[in-house]
């Protein structure tokens, strides 16, 4: 078992900073490829089978086909309609509702189309159309069997309900248009709808619509914001108990400096899920990007959040890893924090940024997705990540019981050694204190000359070598460049400016550099700006910019570069 260093956290993070998140390697099983490459498709697990439906294939062309995995191979099925960037809802009836999607190739337009998939006979039945044509929507089934639907892309957004039979009823306009929104039940027949991305990819206000009732302001969003995830089914993040009237979900959230945490939404009330250690933002090799929902295995009481290498989006052709953050939420009872474990794979030649599904064994399957971050080159690759039942590797036929006994023996020896050393250290401390009591450690003062000198060196290094442009800049790397200790840097930053972190220190430089790029190069696109400035992703860039200036990068550019085209 390997251990990773903790990332720096804001003061509000609910974690013991002395506790490390264990890192464990997992096996990846390569299953047979899909019959055709796909992206923008639906992936679900039903009736003991993995199913992919719709999406688009090579050339960004929608495909009205689906396929299911059985007997070691994929079997293709015809669908009634195209559903490229549509939505799906696995219903309690045992069928799957699929709706919406792009009307034409290249992701153009929206559709009203809806159909049902029957996994028993592997057939699709087109039965009608929605009240509003949609792309990038989401749906959630209520206790009554009705389905709430909302979300759109480059088209008006509203809320409608599918009655579970053949009809859709329009309820109301959305207060703010959203793409791939979160839809979570708050009661037996009510739900809230919120999101992070508008219908044109813009950042939107942190408000929520209700199926029944007025728009809500959620105070929790003043500090923590939902992570922007796409193509997800909200029901797969459910951890509640319908019979007890408990409607609870896990969602990923992030703060202004990009630190990710896990929020628990219970009957519409938001709070951070206490965890035994912070969500690791970097592994022993690289930074980690989390941009997928929490997928829950209710039987095991665990939630999983897929992460990918931090360089994936800036350099998708680089060899990368998948990371799986395991959240043992069932153990978070009576005030106890939930344990976290970070699983990782061997380096992969290809990485697809697409949400997984969990099977009956608790393992995660990833099928298809975008290669090189391009809609024109989808993938046919299928991977099974063994996080549930991991294949045992026993060298030389050694019994697993022998390995268990060996592990227990090692633990016992380690514990005995620790107790002996602790006793010896205590005795030596007592003797030392009797001879010459150690002086009380003096708390560092903000005006301390050593702190100021170190801060001067830090700023000089950052400004002359522009280390902030490295999106993977770590505290250890910075300390090495200064020929000092990382703890000295952390203490110096917090002493000079209370509640200030290394990440904030670096992001200030990135933000100022981004402003200069906008002023001096108004023709540059925003995605070029944030990459050149050292931000690892666009989401962190927008949030940092908005918090600092009160404006989005586009608004700031319009205010400061009025003559820009």
C-alpha cells in the first residue's frame, strides 16, 4: 500500500490533515471492443447486462444502434431513433427511458424523440415525443413512477414530467437554462434542479429550481459549488431509503481554489460529507482531475468518483492513468468520518473522459468515449476496473490464508516495535526534561524577518522563472527549487497572510498573468489564456477569475478591452 502527500486545503475542509489517503493499485480488464466506436451515448447496467445506446460514431455522425454485452461479446441492436447527447433513466418497471439528442451530425440541433428499451427481449419501442426538444438533458424517476426532465443545449430550457406511460406534460420554464443539470428528489413527489453550466456553456448562478415551488438560493453554494459533470444519471448517486422517506445523494463539489470534496444532499439540505482525509488532488505522480459524478454501489455502501491525470486535457496523447476515489459513506455514522481510498491503474495508452457504471460485483465499467478530446474520433474500448472483487494474485500457489497470517504477523511486529519505541522515547524525554527543560516554542510572527525574507525569495522565484505556468506545480517542487523545506513555505504563507494557502499563492500569479494576456492579446481565445496561465482546467480558471474580479473572463475582457473584436 502506497501513501500520497496531502494537498493543501482551505481552513473549512473537514478532515484530519495528519491522515493520509491510501493509494492502492487495481487491475484493469480489457473486454472486447464495442461493435462500433461511440461517444455521446448512454451506458447502463440492467438485467445483469451492460448496455450502450445511441451516441455518435466516427465523423461525428449519430448512430441509431445499441449493443449489449453477453457471453463475452457485444451484440448490436437497432434503435428507433438517434440519441446523441440525449438522456436515459433506468425505470423501476425494468425498462429504460431514452429521450432527446442532437437532430443532425456534428452535434447540431435537438429532438423531441423518446423511446423505451426492454432488456428482456432486447427491443426498443418509439412511443412519442417530449413537450420540448432537448439535447444535454437529464431525468429522474419519482416514487410515483413519473419522471422529471430538465436541461438543454443551445435551446430554451424548461421542466416537464413523463407520466410513466406515453405522455409528457410541460410544467414550467427553468429560471436559468442548464445543460446536464443535477435533478435530486427532496420528497416523495418533489425534486430540485440545479447545475453549473448554462445552455451555451456559460457559468450560471448558484440557484435551484423546484418541481413544486419557487426558485431557491442555496447558502451551501456560497462556499462549495457542484462539479460540472456531463452525461450522468442522478439516480446512480442515491444513498437514501425511500421507505423511510430519506432522499439522500452524494455529489462532487469544489471550492474557489479547486479543492474537491463530497457533499451529501439529504431531503434538499446540503452539507459536506465528513471524510477521514481530504479528497486527494494529486497522486505520487501527478495532479488529478475529477469531472464525473459519484457512482454509488448501494449494496457495498460505497461511492466511486473517477479521476484522470491532470495532463489529460492539455496533452491527451500523453500516457495517463485512471484514478478511482472510493468513498465508504456507509461508515460515516454517529459523527464518524467516511474512509477514503484512492485506487489507481497502470499508465494507459488511451483515456476516455466518460462516466462509468457499476455491476453486481461492485466493479466499474467504462465503455467508449472521446479519444484525444475530439468528437470526431470516438473510442470502442471497454475497460472493467476491479474495485469490487479484485483478482487475487498469489505467487507460487500460496494460500490466501497464509498471506493473511503473514500480514497479521507484520502488523503485530510493527505495533510491538512502535510501542517499544514510544516507551523508550517517553523515558528519554522525562530524563531530558529533568536535566534541562526545553523552552516553549515561540509562535511565528508575521513580521518575523525570516518569514519576510523567505517570502521575498518565493516571489522572486515565481516572477523570474514563471513557475506558475506549470499546471502541475506542487509544493514539493517549489520547495526544491528554493532549496528549502515544504513545511517552511506553508508556515511562511500562513504567517504572512492567515488562512492563505500555497494554491492561492500560485493562483494569484496565474490570474494576473491571464489578465495581462487578455489585455495584450485580445484576439486570444479563453481556452488558450487559461492553459498558458497555468490553470489545470477551465472550471478553476473561471471560478478564480469571478471571485477575484466579480466578473467572468469574457465580462472582464469586454470592460477592459472595449475595442477587441
